[in-house]
C-alpha cells in the first residue's frame, strides 16, 4: 500500500512500473495470437520435402492458402492486437473501472491508425504487422492514459455527457464520444506535426527512419550485427517484442545479403556476406530471442525446481521451432534481474562465435533461404549446405547452456527462498483470519494470497498420495496407561515442509478433493493399525478426523461399507472424530448415515466440543460415544475461571450421557491435575507426547 509520504521519485517509479506491467501483461495476453500465427507458419514451412509436396498438391494448394490466411490474420495485423491488448492491460492496472473499457480501446485503435498512416497506396501489413509493434505500445499506453484523463475530466460535467430521454446504451456511447474525440485530436495533431517537420508520410515512418538511421552510421560488419542482437535482446527483456520491433532494420540491412550471396554463387563466384537474416535466425535466435533453447536445456538437465522443469517440458515443443513466448513469459524472463546477464550475453556470445566461424571460412557462408521456424541442426545444415553449420549450432548451444547454468541454479535458490517467504506470510495471514476463512474462499482472492493458494492446491491435488503423511498423538489415562491415539493429517511439501493442517483441509475443500483426502487418511490409518497396536498397546482406540460435510455423504458411506467388508470395523476399535469445519445438518438422512456407521462398529466422537449451541445440539441425537474438549478451554484453565466452570459442566453432562471426555492440548501437570479434580481423566497433549511418525 502506498503512503502519502512517499517521495515524488517513488511515485514516478510506481508509474513507470505501471507502464512496464501493462506492456508485459499485454504481451502475455498476446501469446495465443503469436502461437497460432507461428504454428500456421510451421505447418506451411515444415522442412520435410515429402510434406511440402503433399500440401502443395492437396486441392491445388488449399492448405498453403489456409496457412497463409491464418498467418496474415495473426502476424499481419499483430500490432492491432497489441494495441488493444496493452490498452486493456493498462486500463485494468490503473483501476479504470469507472470508465467504459471499450471507449479506451476505440481511442487506442483510432490513435494507432492515425500514427500508422492510412495512405491507401502504402497501407497494409507493413503498417499493421510486426514492424509497428513499438507504435502499438505508444498508442496502447498513451491513448488509453489520455482517454482516462479526458473521461474523468468531462465526467464532472455530467450534463455534457447525458441526453434526457435517450436509452442507456446511447448515453453510454455519448459518455465516450468526447474523450475519444479529444484523444484522437491529440494524436492527429502529433502526426500532422511530424509529417510537416520531418517530411515523412506518418509517425510510423519516422520511427522506422529513426531505427534505420541508428544503423546507417555503422559500417556493415561485426559491430552492426552486434548492436542489432544487443538491442533486440534488450527490448525483449524490457517487455517489447524486439525481433518484431526491429524487423524494419532486419529487412533494410540484413535480409538483402542473402540475395547478394545467391547472385554471386549463380554467377560462378563466391558468397561474400556474413550477416543475413538466416544468420541470426539459425545461429543466434536458437529457440527464440535470448538463444533460449540453451536455457531450456539447462533447466531440463540441471534445475531442481519441479515447476520450472514442468514449464520447460511444456515449452519444449514450440521452442524446437524457435517459438519461445511460453518460456519468456512463464519463467519469467521479462524484467527479471537474475536473467538479465545471461539473456543478453548468450545471444551475443553465439553471434560472436558464429561470425568468427563464417568469416574465417570454418563454416560456409549462407546461400539458402531458411524459415525462422526451422529447428536447430537442420537449420544450420540447410542455410550453409554443410554439416559444419549444424556443428556450429551445437557448439553455440553448449556455450549457451554453460552460461545459463549458474543462473538457473541461482534462480532455483531465489525461488525457494521466495516461496518460503510467501508461504510464511500466507500461513500467518491464514491463521490470523482462520475463523473468517470458513466463509471465504482462498482461491478467489485476487491478491498474492489467492495466487499462492491456487498453486498449493494444485500441488496438493497431484501430490496427494506422494506427500501425505500421518502423525499419531497418543492419549493417556490419568493412571498412566495409553488408551488411544489420534491420527493427525500431515502433508509434507517438498519445499515448505509440513503444512499447517487446517490450511490443507481448506484447500482440499475448495479444490473439490476433500473426500478423496479423507479416504486416503482412513486408508493410511487402516494400513498403519498393526504397527500402532505394537507400539502403543493392543487395546487402544485409533481415531481419525472426518469433516461434517463428508461423514454422511453417500460416497463416504460407500467407502466405509467397502472397507468394512474387507475387515469388520467391530474388530478394529476405530473412532471417527467429526470436525466442526462444517456443521452437521441433522435430518433423517444424517441420522440414518451416522447410525449405519455405528452399526458397522465405528465409534463416533465430537471434535473441539464446547458449550456452543452446535456442540450441545449434537448430543440430542445420542449417536456419539466421545467428546473432545475444545483446546482453547484447556489452555485457558490457568488464567480463566470460566474455563474451569465450562469444562466442569461438560464433564457432568457427559457423565449423565455415558460419554467419554478427552482433553486436548494438555501441556502441564497443573492442567492435568485440575482436569482430574473436575472429573476428566483422559488426556492428549505435549505433556505426554507430540504427534509421532511411525517411520521414526
């Protein structure tokens, strides 16, 4: 939360992060468009001759036309999608819920087309495709910010934005008309001034001229390509699609070099140009910008983070074809200081290595066109016509993996430390609000706690059998002999260790697999029973917890019937402790279910019993055998006289109903003696033993 005392520089930093966040979020939202377009290109250019002949001959090239159509509808208007995406992201981050979102989108699109230039002779995918990505960022952010400013300013003059007697839709349209008009007016004036001052046909043309002029003053050779790789990677790291933003530079300075080489070879001469578009695609952008195929391999081979390896496996297939958005945004790499050095250094290292190899003659110069989606090894061979090109790619991959390796391990350590901090904060927040959590859903929170809850829930669901552990806390009679054990759910997270049990139950409930969790607990208790009898005595009662929402469900009843058929419960001395996370609703169906459990031979206990209406209501049914005192009552014995009186009343009530009373959280001899005086002689707590694990 920001405080009013923050300095102006802090506010400026927050604003700049808002802009960066909007760009990054906008790019993330663009991933489906990028992947669909890229795969359309993959299917069109898949580098197998038989496949190419098949799609060319099928229905007179129908499939090729289909792939071209999809590619044009995605990459051909990529900047239009980007403008909309950034506008929506910025509006969401700035909290512009008071302003109609469609108005900001219209204002941004209109501004984009004004700056892109709409000369019918030159307007096309050059104006709306990847070359205009930087323009999309400018208009997506700038036009939306202006629109919000104008909207809120004019919103104070409600009479200007309201037409009496008109429909609601008309008035909503009217409320956006003036802000859109004013925003468009600003951008059309900017474009007109640029056209007049710089003698270009649009603002977009000025941007293109500016990027090209930056490279025009550098002689063609090593340093021009080095600067291109550096700027492209840096833009990507900042959340700007560097390859697309600098596509105009690529087409001006590097793409023509392939034709020069091909013409020279056709004339019987030798190729002369090292830096071609294929040079960058095959030897630098392996796996995508940042040479991320190297990062992928480093993660799959050396990362200890399961989630990161899972991301690597998910991203592996598209990265084979140099589509790396899943890795770049999923890791994430964007604006991640840990990844800055390798993300910039590996492409530059690959560039330098490849430039030396080709310029020295160790690898033939490139004379064949290769689509940027061609996988490594094959791409190097096709571009150079030599296996030396494939070997160079492999050499670059090895170099890149070695550079990424220490940073992957550093990222693992940072992730583990951050996860522990997040978990500690998450559990602290949960425990502080545990009572109100019963009526809220953790995973519906829009803050960091909601995100963390979703991650933990997913891990719990898929690691249920692997990480479930059971602790067993013994219960002792006042005379010193063990009368039972309570089975306590423990879930051992691979990073956070033993999770807070009520949190596990809460997440399982929200995730919809609480019944499966409780069945797994019961199965583990049955499996551990022989060892428990050997350790604590043959006459003990073994209890385990089941929530009130589960204990009377048809699913749990059927599970109990199946277990009872294998080994009758009457021979096992098992007790089901009904927890009060969810109150039992007593009706005829509930009574029949509980009675059936007792008829099978299961004992029933009420967990965390107090003098509340709910707990006392349970006793009316005469279906329970045992009550366990609310731990807060026992802990309050030393300081609150009321706790003693309440426990005394509960014990007297239990005696009259022939119920056993067990006191939990007994930690001192003084508590035990007080409970004994009251008439409670069964205890569970640290005075006797914490929960123990059989493997110990």
